[in-house]
């Protein structure tokens, strides 16, 4: 054959092969690096899910107005899942794609679960919780939703129809914001429970209601000085640690049980990880023991409590602790800068609209120890500061700015402001410029709306619970519940974030709806944005080969529902929770 003709035939062969390869690449549901060749035996999966709607979040970020990225599977018809099957091996994602290819990873021991159209999203993370309190409240009185002190007493009697004299009655959940204008006194509790010390924490833990016997146990009498940042009201109780310190200390085993109960509840409700917002020495010890015994039901990102001075000093010398397997990280610190808005403890730049002459309390006046926090920052810890009021937030930003000038490396530690509830318009951009993560709660907006504007006034309320303003300023967000003060339901959280309505879908038009987020942004705030806040964005938060197999499976499609019928988000149910490739909660009957 002439050389010219042979060369022409070869080019034709190359052209045909090129077309075949291009066609294969175009029709494949996953990158070539995730496929096996004809000469390589595919690895065997431990677990395969088929017939699912999978939203991997493995596409570009939405813009600051919530518009999906160009490579997101979103069009005029709305959202579309980007896979329908996945395979898991050794706690990691092995494959994400279609049913047929996923089943290619099975062997005789592989468990195969058909989800019949259920939805899989990256495992949800609650990035601000008080988990021991959630576990304890199962044994205490839950006062959430009680409209009056009389209703609270009725609920206690219902839960404890008989109780031995002298036994403590502990409860939590009465709303310090709703009751703020008429805080109850001790006499109503004295009459109802004359033989029991009674201590009832408020919804968010910033006020405590107690009877005379509990006050006596705490050595609180007329003239007792209030603790820093607290206030003792005549015949009433305000935010104080004195009463809580008087409650008998629970055993180490009971503390561990409370933690396991709380964490197990989170697993049942679809969460794969939590950020413990302030753990004292006893809690840190309990977390470490449970982790060493492989008994943690979900992954834990623990923030040291600066209020435990001995603990803070020990860890400032020791430095952060990162768990190679991701079960227990201790690399963050929780500090308080001001109080709560409901009890008028949040520090404002101008007077409270419903209490002229009062601006709240912050900084040294609230027990914020800047030197201790600085030493922990220098040791490499992420700092998470509770700040509610616009002055509290501004002063916290000022503090971070000052430390960054002294210790430039601390800017890279993904420092956070917890709640960031009321922010002056001039300060949104400062969150961005100082690389501060805004850790916020959708429920706080819809829970506080009956009274928040009374505290702040019509103009200042525009900078409160301002998620969209944060996004437009380029601020990194993470969403959470602040449990047990608010429900931790992911469905309720997404609904509040998208609609700015409470669980009764009120108000109909949404409260300051201009601050709502899209459903994609809201889901990201509970998944890959939360993963960033814990330094784990390369291991979790999206569904991708070699990432942790931490997944949340639900009976609704939250993307389509959140965009088209957001009120139906409240009807969603968690079907399964997968952590480290294992089904830790199963409500499907498989």
C-alpha cells in the first residue's frame, strides 16, 4: 500500500476513535477518574444506594443574590438531582452516578438499598448547639411554648405528679423575650412547690426563674451582689450563674448519658455532626472518653468554654486537637461578649426603643476576658464570640481587628461571631474584610419577631437577622439551631430561612422577606458552608468520590419543595442518617 494512502487510513481511524471517546465522555455521569478500565476489577462497595435523587452540591456556588451557578442543574423547570445512585466503601464515597454503574461495585457482601425516589443530600451539620442540655432536657421539664408562668407550673405538675420532698426540679424553655415585660416572681413557685428547690432556665439560657428554696441553696439573699454580666431582680431572677452553680453536680456517667442521648437524638433527626458551643472541663473530658470508647453517635466539633478559666489556660498551653478520623475536634473556643436581645442584655449603640436610657451590657461588663481569648488565638484556636447587639457586634469586630494587627496569622483561623443578630449597616462589610464567619439561626428571626421590633425600632430592625445583607457583603455564613432554645429540625430551619415564617406559616408574606435566602443557599449553610466553618470542607459537606460518606436521606426533595412549595418543607421526614459509611438511623424499615 502506498505510504500516502496508509497515512490517510490511519488518520481516519484516529478520527473515529476520537469520536467514540468523546461520545463516551459526554454520556458518562461521572469523571473518567472515577471509572474503572476494562482491565481493572472495580473495588467492592460495602453499601450501595439506588433509585435515589442525589444532590451532591458538587457544583459552583450561588452568587450573592442566590442565583445558581451556571453549572448547577437548575433551569426554567427548577432543580434537578445530579445522580441517582452512589456506592460507599470504608466510610468514604466510592462512586456517584447512575444505578447501572453503581451496581457494578457490588459483591456477595455488599448491602444494596433501593430508596424508591427518596432524596440524598450531604449530611447536615448543626454548627451551634448545647448538646448536654438537649440530653438533660429529656429528663427535665421542657417549658418551650408555655405562654404564661401559670402554664409552666401546670406542665411541671403534669410531668412530676409525685416527687420526693427535697428533690430538685429543673426545667428550661420559657421565653425570656416574650415574658420580658412581666418576669415572674418567686412567690408563684413557692406556692406551687414549697418543698422542692426549683430552677427554670429561659429559652436561650440568659435568665433563670427560681423559688425561695433554690435561692437559699444558692446563698442568694437580699443584697447579694450579682455576678459579672448578670442581674438579680427583687423577688425575681435575672440572668445569673449563681443559681445554676447551686444545682447538685451530676455524675460523670450521667453527663456521658446526657451527651449520648442528645447526640443520638441529632442522629435520628438527620444530623451527622454538631458544633458544641462552649464545653467546660467536665464536658470535654466526657467527649474525649466517649470518643476513645467509639461511643460518639455523631461527629463533634467542640468549642472550649472561656468561662472555664482553668480549662482555657490548660488548652492555651496545649493548643488545638484535630482528630484524624474526624470524630472529635477541639480547635475552637466560645466566648461571650454581650447578652440576649429578649432580656435586653444585648449591647446596642443607641437606647432600646422600649427602654429609654438602657443600652445593654458588653465586654468586661459581661465577663469577656480579652487577654485569655488572645492567648488562645495565639495558640492557634478559632474563636467564636457570642455577639447579639449592634454595639456588641461592632466591639467584637474591633477586638478581632486589634488582635489581627498584633498577631497577623490569626486572621486565617476562620474566626466566627455567633448569632451576629443585630448589625449596623456600616459593619456588614467588616465581617468580610476581617474574614469573620457569621454563625446564625433561622429560627431566631421567626421566634423573636413578636417583640424584636419593639426593642429595636423600625429602622434598626432592618439590620437584624440580616442573612441576605450578609451574603451581599460577601460574608461566609453557617446556619444552626442554638438548641435546645430552638427546634433543631432541619425542615423547620430550611422553612424559616426560605420563607421568614414560623412553623404556622405566619406572617403570610414573611417577616422582612427581603432577608430570606434561596433553598440552595439554605441547604449549603447547613452542609458545605458549615463544613468550612469546622475546617472540613475537603472531607465533607458535598457528595464526591473519596469524601466522607456522611449523608442525610429524606422523604421529600428539599430543592424542588423549597423553591416551589416551601410550606411543604415542614412535612418532611428523615428516613436515614449515614455517618462514616454506616446507617446510624433508619426509619425506612430496610
